[in-house]
């Protein structure tokens, strides 16, 4: 074998060896299907791995919760659910997260667009109780509670209850609510047991932030009547500014109650004893999504870990509010002190009485007018006679005016002398009318704030608590509006007719005579956007007064009045001047002397 053949054999053997090593097939082993034990083992290993990961995540979360909340850490884990308390007046929905109020619906009323009247809900209002702990401020709304419902009866009144409990290793927090039948008051009790060492002070901060839901069609009128009211423990009522779009106040002295009061409904929080202080704020938003935005931060003191308070969710009915707690009736504006007594002691009681017999509030208004006018009839009669006396002596007055036309002081002195001789008082016709004014002004406050008128229709007015739109204008008249109120027009026409009739009975002349025609026009602009009930009351009142004076005119003879005046003239011929007349004359002379010196 030569060298070339030997080389070829070696290369051929090397190729076979390489091929067998890298490309040759290995002997085939017998195959076996995996058993269930193998699969179970794999699944168990996977589950254990996942469980380990979950435990690690839970441990990490628990560690974070422990760092952030301390002994309160177990309370931040749970599932939220809702509990309902209900009576014949309202439905209160509570949440197990925070044991807090989530929604309040008044069952007897609807909103202006006939939807259920929701006074507050979790979307528009946030109510939170905050504890000042060693871990910092902690809100109860972060804690989960266990709820248990029950019911009881006290003095024949059924009471629905729900108790919320949040248990930790060292203590518990309990919040209890109670709702009696036929009541707008929701009782609330807070008790902290075994955890007081974790609190840095004895106050619970109540944070109440609410965007008041629009309940009435006229949002501008609603905003004018919406405000934060509060009552101090010194029995002093106060409120934030009604005219400012933004108002706030820090109240450092104890308070009894705080309310977010709208035109016809109020949500209020009332202390069993007192609140230590409060920070209050209200803002009128630029949009129409809410009436006003209210905020209150209230310091509620804990006594031995306990605090009792209550909520009022209900209508602004004077009689109802007066029974809640001292001063709470101030959530209804009854007017200034010199007219409020008319509303509080006369009008409110008349309405309560007449509601028992009549369901139509237009009829009730007419009856109230008749009752008031009958009670004031002696004043009306006296006023008419006084004006008649001035009318019959008008020739003597005109004679004096002509005689002393260049000396006004002397003219006034002689007129006073004439009045004394004839037994006539120039204010005898005006004074009885002034005594009737409190009733007219009282109605100006009563009807715009009377929930009794709300959504009550009469004739063409669909709602007596707002203006009656008889004609809708395609434009807006400044100071008047974009609508025509027919009740306001009727009131204006009746007032002008009454003024014309009255001018025939008096000796008024010049500007005073024309003023009676100008005022009704002014009131037409003012009252066009006021409640239809108010304009209707004034209209009926004018018509009854007109009828009374027409009736009096039939029985009061000017000739007989003149005879009485002449008798007084003879009787008082030698009568000395009264001290009042003498002082009045002396004052006139002094004024005239000062005028001449100048």
C-alpha cells in the first residue's frame, strides 16, 4: 500500500468516526406516560410558590399598615357593605367603611323636577371623623366595621338601631345610630374603649365638606336663602355672611349646633353637650352644579372615650325645628325682630290651625287675610275717620296756606293751633296704618321662606313658593326679569286703584298724593320674581281693605263729622295749650329764628 492509499484510508476512517459521534442516532429507550403523582407534585410546588409570594405580599402590606396605623392596622382590611335605617320620614344609608352616613333621602318631598329628594350623598358630601393618634391624624373612614341591626321601643315609639364595631387586639371603636319613627333626628354615639392611650388629645375632629344639591328650580333665590348657621353655648345665634360669595369664620368658643341650611331644608349636627370650636367656610360656585359649597371642621370632645351627638335632616318648618334643640328654629328666617313676632306667634299658628281644615293654600291665604283684616278693622275704621276729619277741615287749612303763604313757620304754627281748636290730629289717619305695617312686612319674610307653599299650586300658579310665569318674555328687562307675574300685576293694579280711592278721602296734595301711585310701580319690579303667594296675599289684602273702606264710607257721614268738629271748636275755644303743643311751637319759633340769622 503506497503512501497515497494509506492517507485515503486514514481520512475515510476519520470521517466515519466523526459522523458516528455527532450525527449517529442513540439507542431508543422505552417511553412511559407521566403519572398523576408527578402532576400533583408539580401543582403542589406551584401552589406553594404562589402562596409563598402572597404571604410575602401580605406580610409586606401588613408591615406597611403596622408602620402607618400601629395598633389600628387590623382595621384597614375588610369589605365595604351598606346598612339602611328607615322610618316614615327618611331613608339613611350607612357604610361599614367608616361607619359613616352615605346617603339621606327625605320620603315626604321631591326635588323641583320631581325626583326623590336626596339631601346628601357620598358624591356631594364627605363626612369624616378624625382621631388624633400617636401615628398622626387617622380618619375613621379608613377603618372597616362590623354592623349589627336591632330595634327597640321607648314610650310607644319604635326605634331602629345599628351598631358598628371595629375590633383591634387591644380595644375597639363603636359607632351606634338610632332613628325613631316620625322623626328627622338621627342619633349617633361614638365610643373608644382600650385605645385612649393611643390618642394624643381628647378631641375628635369632624370634617364635613358638602356641595349642597339643587332642590329648587330658581337657583339664585335658593343661594340667597342658603347659609351656614350656628348656635353658641352662650345661647347666641349667629351665621356667616349672606351677601358675600365667600365667607369664613373661626369660632373659638363652645357651640351647641351647626347647620348647612338651604331655603327649605336643613342638614345640621347637634352636640349632646357642646362642640369645643369650629372652622366654617362657604363659597358660591360659578357653575349651577351645586347651590353652595360648605365646609366645617368641628372639635368634638371625648368624655371617658365617649361622645354623643345627633343629626337633623329635614324641612325648615318652624314648629318642627323649635322642638329639636334651643335656637334651631333660627334656620327659618322670620324677619327682623320688630316683625318676627307676628310670624312666630300669629301667622305660623294660623297656618297650622287652618291646615287641619283646608288643603288648598290659596284658600288658606284668603282666610288669613280675612282674619287679620277683621282683627285690625278698628284701626282701619279709626284711620278712615281721621282722614275724614282732615278732609272736612280742608277749607280752613287752605285758607291758612293762602294767608301765610310767605311765612311757612307762621303757617305751621297756625295750623297746629287750628288742629287743637277743632280737636283734629294730623296723624290720626296715619298712626293706625303704621300699626298695621308689621303685618305687611311680616308677610314679606314669611312667604319666601315658607315650606308650606312649596310645590303647592293655585289657579295658574304651579308653585306658590316661586313666581308665577304668566308670560315668558324673549328678553330680560333690567330689575324686572324675563317673565311677567300675573299675581304681581293684579297686586299693582289693585294698589293703584286703592290709592286713587284713598286720595278722594284725604286732603293730600302735591308730591305726597303722587307718591301713592309711584310706590306700586316700584313694588311691581321688586315682587315680580318673588313667590306668587306673597303677591297673591297683597292683592287679596288690597281688595279687602278697599271693600272695608267702601263699606265704612256708607256709614260715616261727612256732615256728622263736621258737626263734631264744630262742637270741638266751641269746647276748645278757651282751652290752654298742652305741654306738647307748647314745646312744638317753641321748637318751630327757634328754628325760624335760626333760619333768619343765617
